[in-house]
């Protein structure tokens, strides 16, 4: 079975940084685009960004709201996805989901989410 | 990129049908047949229901169906059941290689 497990969430002060990790299992990680999506408390889903596979040079795309502050990376040897978040703001408080991109540019498997709280 | 527009809420009695719309533009919903629908129960991660406008992943009941016309996609839930009470989000690939979700619809049974 496909499993995605996020880790690294918690409390961080405004202006600080945090790195989320996502461990993947049950599929060939290196063959898939991987995305990050977040959901602020009581709000809807917000797509954050995507990283492609090695054959596409691990290129990335970002939502305008996080471009320049967030960095997505991956380590195929560890079946792991990462989200480095810098210059965090209170508005970045959310549950962050690691998501596999499947056929048809859809988001077919989701992790359970990691809560990030930005507060002083 | 603005979120796709969905009605905030929809409701129906058990056994009835409910249809949720998802309106975008020619740069997203209208450009590709890459519209998906996701179901999210409270406190849970979203789950893929429909991809490529009308395809169902294995395990998703055929009570869930999708369609698209122009810049608007739709999700129909037929034969409503109590467990269908959840939030539903559409999502679409964009011409600039990004992705956008809808505003979300709360379905009450």
C-alpha cells in the first residue's frame, strides 16, 4: 500500500524556519512528481508546489504565495520529500500535506498531514 | 492564481442526488481535461474521488461521477449516504504548470 508520512511539524516563531520531511513507501518514489499542499485551520486546500523526477532535472514549481520562501527538495535514495520553510508568518499556520502526483496530473495519495503553528 | 469557484454548501436527503459545480477559466478547467475531485472528512486527509474529469480510482463507488462543460466541472453524488457528508474540493492543472483547488463545498446529508 502507498504510504506517505510527514514529520517535523510543531511550533515556530514568526520569522523562523522549519523543515518538514515526508517518508514514502509502497511505490517507486523516484518515478513520481511530488507535491506539498496545506490547509489553514477552518480553511480550504492550498497547493504550495511540486518537484519533478530526475529525468526532468528535479525542477520545481511554486505557488506565488510561497515562492522565494519555501523550497521543495527530494532524496530518491531515501524515498523522502522535504519542504524547507523560511521567513515564516502567522498566516503560514496550517496542516501541511505531502502528496503524490499520479496520472492525469492528479493528486492521488495524501499523507496524514503535519501541523505547523507559527506564533510568538 | 485565484481559487476555482464552488458553492459553499449543498445538501440532500439519503438516496437523493447532489451536484457540485466548479467554475474556473480557460487557463485551468477549460484548458485541460485534468480536473480532479477530492473528498475530505473532518480531521482527515483529502481522498481522491475523480480524476481526468470523470475517471474513478479503484475503490471509489460509481455513485460518484464527474463531468465538464467549458470552464465548469461538476461532481454528482447519486444515492446519497450518510458517509458522503464531507467537504468536497475540485482541483485543476494550470497552463503555467501549477495547480489550483476550488473553494470547497460542504455537503450535508
